[in-house]
C-alpha cells in the first residue's frame, strides 16, 4: 500500500494473514505491530477489495432477511 510507515515485509505478512483468515489481534502479535495498526490495515484491505470488486451490483438493491431473535433472558430459569 502507498504511504505506509510499515516495512514492506510487515505489509506482506499482514496481507498473508488477512488472506489466511487470521484475526487482526492475532496478526498484530505475530507481526509485532500494535493491534490498532493491524485493525486499520485490515480495514483498508477490505475497502480496497470492495472498491475493486467487479460485482458491486450484487451489493445494491433490496435485501430480504428472515426474522430471528437473539439474546434476552431464558424462560424458565
């Protein structure tokens, strides 16, 4: 990425871990950067992927979701 204070090696390592599905917190400890740095870098990668996606029309239009209930207290306890 342009204008990054991270070394080329750390950038490449973060990209490898991002592609591998590693969390930002784990990637930060493996690469040796601050957690906030890894989170920001992962967010920039997600933004770049979105901006260069050829299927942006899939993210537009009406979206339908089933009704679900999460959380709350358990009955009978």
